[in-house]
């Protein structure tokens, strides 16, 4: 935290779960900041900070390390991070934004995207305490001593007909993916999901890079490689190592689907599947995409044409030289039919605003498509 040389009541910090900012200097109503790239080998764009003691003032925040404001401007919260709104496209893809602080608000938070941390997951799970189709476990402990949550949903007693693996936050900053995951879990636990609850067991790991999520790391491009390149050779992170040990044993020949949820680059504005190099799995990705197009009802309209086949764009062999991703590893588990990365934009999908509610609705659409695909 850097004190204001004019008004010592102004406080700018990232001292909370998910926070990330470095304050370079404050010059009157101009604040100069940059994202913290600790542990990163590449430039990335995630930031999230809190401002206190600015009631009634108009401040301009200047970013000194690239264009790190996304397609709908910064996300802003005036209730301590409980709810968020986008400031608007007028502030998009710029290096500065200006904000007038309400007179009656003492804690205002700004972020590149809408955050999601451990506290959000625990709040989501509260209404489901004691649910007969939910078991909350711990996958492992992180290097910093945090518990990595591992949930089982659906047919959690006995042997189901099918098993599914869902993962997210291999890259700590990709928070919008968790809202899609919430929507999937809520749909699975809904009273009307009897078919899923009677036939499918789903294993969910919401935070693969749990330390990065809570510490506010970029996660993408972490040294010496990030969590999503830790599926070749010997894994260096506890969560990926234990997942690689646990899942093949848990699968029991019934693991049919593995979806790893991500967010794309700063300018990404389309939901898409990352095409597999395995022709058989790619064929199943195409089939599932057709089903999802037919079954979806939410505001985020998915188009199969947005998928990135292997060999096109960034999805080439060169992108995987550091190591296999989670979805590439899962695709090699015996019996696997459909294994895919799913990219969820941070802020905008084909001109539609990304919100937690919209993302949850897309998660419900994914579950409908999964049921149709399996049944």
C-alpha cells in the first residue's frame, strides 16, 4: 500500500484473497499502478485492487505495463466484492480509467474481470449442505498448506453407469470459468436432474491452482511451467500430481467425459472447445458441439463454428512443447470418449455481456447437453 502524498486517508491495496496490484506512485488525483507479474515468465494482464478513503473524489488510474483493461472496461464492486458491474466499453482496451467514488462508499474494488475465490465456492455450497448427491472432500494440500477442494456430485453411492471429470483454474486468473462450473453443479444437484443423479458421478476440482487463486497470481505462464503444462513427466504441483494418481483409479473404466474450463486471452470473445489432436476425440467434440447447439437455452449462444480445431490458430504442436495439458492427459485415459478444454470469455461473448448469471446459465446448458450426449 502506498500512502497518498496529498491525502493520507487514501488507501490502495491488494491485501485480500485474489488481490493483485503494485502501486507505483500517487500524484494528486492520478494513481499509477501495474499488475504484479510475480512468478511469471510471460506478460499477462490480471489485476484486482481495493480503494478506501476516496469517498467523493474522482481518481484516474494509469496502468504502466500494457493494455490491461478488457473488452467491457474494469469490473467494479461497491459492496466489498459481493456484486460486480462492468464500467462499460468506453473504458475497454485502454491504459487508464477514471472513476468518481460515491460519497457513502468506503470500500470500492476494481478488477480486470469478475473475481471468484474460495469464499465464493463456500457461499455457493451452503444451501446444499447435507444434499444426498453431493460429497465434499479434499484432493490434497497445496505447497502453502491450503486445502484443494474435490467434490463428487450425482450418483455418489455405488457404481454409476458413467463418470465425468470437471476442472478449472489451472490458470489462477481465469475466474469466469468458475461461474460456469457453479451453473453445472447447480444443474446436477437440481431436483429435476434425476437421470444424472441416478446414472452419473461427477468429480469436480474447482481450483487446481488454489494457492494462485487465493494469492492473486496470474497463473498463466508461471515459471518453470504453469499447472496446465504439468501433465507430462513428473508433476511439480501437488494438485496435478494427486489428480493424475486419483482419476485413473476412480475412473474404473466408466470415465466418459473430461472438461477443463478456462478463459481465453484478453480479447477473446467467443465460447469455444479446443480441438483434440486425437481424431476420435475430435469426432466426439464435433458431435457434442452439435448437441450443445441444439439443447442450449441460455443467453450465451454457443456456436460450434467457434471451436479451434487442432492445427489451426494457436492450437498447434508448438503450443504443447512445455508439456501436456489436463485435457490432453485425460484424453489418454482408457475408455475416454470426450476430453476438451472449454474457453469461457472474461467479459464479452459475441456482443453479449458476461455476467455470473449468464455464465451459470451456460453451465446449465452444458449439463443438458452432457445428459443428451450420454443417454
